[in-house]
C-alpha cells in the first residue's frame, strides 16, 4: 500500500526557533492535511490544503504556522517561533478526495 | 460543533476474547464515522468507515462497527482478539464531503494479555 512519509521522526528544538516538518504525500493525492497530538490528548486538526491554498484551518493554526507545497511532491509545516506548548506529535495526511485519509507515522516535536 | 467521546481510556482483554470499544459522537447532521488504529511508532491506519447504508460495517483485521443513530454511537467490535491487536484506537467523525477535517476522540489503549 502507498505511504505518506514524514521526516524527521523526531525533532528537538529550542523555544523561539523555527522548525520545518516535512511530508511526502502519496503521489496522486490532491488533498493534504496536518494534524497534531499533544501527549495524552486527542488528535487535533490543524489545516487542510488543496489546489495550492489552505482550504480550512483550525484555531490552533495561528500566524506562527504556515504550510507550503514547494515542489509538487513535498508538503511542509513551518512553525516560525516555537513555544513549549507546540511540543506534540505532528501527523501529515493526504487523500484523493473523498473518504480515506492516509496518515504518516508522525514527527515528534520537542520544544525545550 | 462536532465531538467524539471515547469513555474508556484503557481496556485490557485476554487473547481470544471478544472486544468492544465504545464511541459516542455529537454532530448536527448525518455524520461520517471512522475508526483508526495506531500501533507504537506507526501512523494512523483506517480500520473502517461509515458513510451511509448498512449500519453494520466491516473493516480490516476482522473488525466491525455498528452505527446506532438513536444512541449516537459507533462502537467497534471484534469477536476474538489477537496479541497483534494491542494498539491505540481512535474514533473520529467527519463532515459530509468526506475529505474535510476529522474530529478525533481521545483514544482507547488496548492491552492484550495471554
């Protein structure tokens, strides 16, 4: 089965630093998503992206966050100035449109 | 706003025993309902989904779930669990359209004992 690939699997950063989380969605998919899961809490929707623009975003996705599809294969999440509360597992997902989201294995972000 | 409640944080079941994981949802219209499984170090894998039609849906790995509108529930079941079923299970609800954001429950951790 095709996979969504996320790199790195673990990222440690200092508070205030910028981080970029990378994802390679499945090649023929058109819809892209970021979700996050703070330890012990539920998986939360951050943003969806279609046709090179954000289609929906949550309250969590403030001005510190941005997404980009720089080259037609990668899909990135940037956090400009990380805060302690940004520590979480970040999941990328993609779909063809419709019912099935394919999730990556996640990037564990630790902000110190 | 849509929401999902998984009342059981942790369940322990003996291998070979039956399993039922509970999920209750809140959604204003007909929901799209999903069960995902997350094994350690892995991503979220879709087990099954309900959009419409038959309220008993079959999924992968021998799992099934039943949509009960009157109870706002979508419980996951398996008649006989295997040690490899030990994982975290997430129920999720989505808006009609199917590819918009999903709202997840807090998850149920399943432990299997010999």
